[in-house]
C-alpha cells in the first residue's frame, strides 16, 4: 500500500486512478486489527490503487472529507468520490471487501 506523502500527491492520485484511500493512525487499535488483511484485499483488486493516509499528518484532508472515525475508507473513480466506508466502528475484512465490491460496480 502506498503511503501518502503530500496533499498534492493525494489530488494527483484521485484525478488519474481508481483509488481506495485508507485513513488510519499508528495509535489506532482498530487500524492495527485490519492491517494484516489489507495486503490480501489489495491483491484481490489490482485495478485499484490503495493509498494509506495518516490521519495525524493529513488532518486537513480528514476535515475536508469529513473523516471523523478511523479506520475509514473513501473510494475515488474518475476524480470523483465513488463511495465511503466511514464510521467510528471497527471494520471487518468482509465489510471492507463488500465496500470495494459496491464501488467497483
């Protein structure tokens, strides 16, 4: 999974590619729980770029996209938001896959 390095990079990715952004933080226990399954999910969807967004480093992006709970997922297709899986609750592998399937169309 690609680690986001700048806001400019974020905007470049969402304009050019199908992107699933994963908002998380090092201190987030629910983020650590799903971390081991993310490579498997990423491998199952090679048409998508998975972009890790550190919530503490990119708090302005979190505010811009109304991300209040982590881990949270926002998918972008053709430069526009295609869907989101944003809540304060712990996510499961099945829920993440269901979300990607839904936005994958």
